[in-house]
């Protein structure tokens, strides 16, 4: 059997540019019921009950909470969708987006 010849790798892998990411931020308000905020976080951002509760409480206590990062399109769509769910119920619940960097 011929010996295996191991050739050192010399090819360079071209770096693939990654799309810029956007944060989705949940803002506190005095009117939206806590349970409703949790419900929206679970539905739109696929959070489990524990995580949704934690995020809701952080926004409640600190005024705002970064809840996720996505590509711009996804971030804006989810923020709009989540804000709309509150609006339908007459709540001022608000989600905004901003570039991560
Ligand atoms: N502050 C609201 C209340 O006391 C609950 C709430 C929490 C609303 C987080 C918005 O992002 C929010 N009912």
C-alpha cells in the first residue's frame, strides 16, 4: 500500500460578507397589561414563557429591553407586527429597531 500523502492546505477561503444586524427593542409604557406583552413576545418572537416574562420585566423596570437581533428586513417586519397586535387592542405597546453597530 502506498503511503498516504498529506498535502498542506494552501487554498484560502474567501470571506462571505454577512448582512448587518438590527436589534428589536421593546419599550415600556404604563398601559399595556403585562400578560399581553408576554403573549406578543411568545407569538411574534417565539419565546418560551420564562424568557418572555424576563424580557417583559426588564422593559418594565428599565424602560426598554433589546429582545432579539435579525437582518433588517426581519427585524422591521417583526417589530411592526408586534406593535400592530397592541394597536388592535388599543394599547400603546411599541417595538422599535436600530442597527446593532
Ligand atoms: N408597564 C406595563 C404595566 O405596568 C407592563 C409593560 C411591560 C408594558 C413592558 C410594556 O414593554 C412593556 N402594565
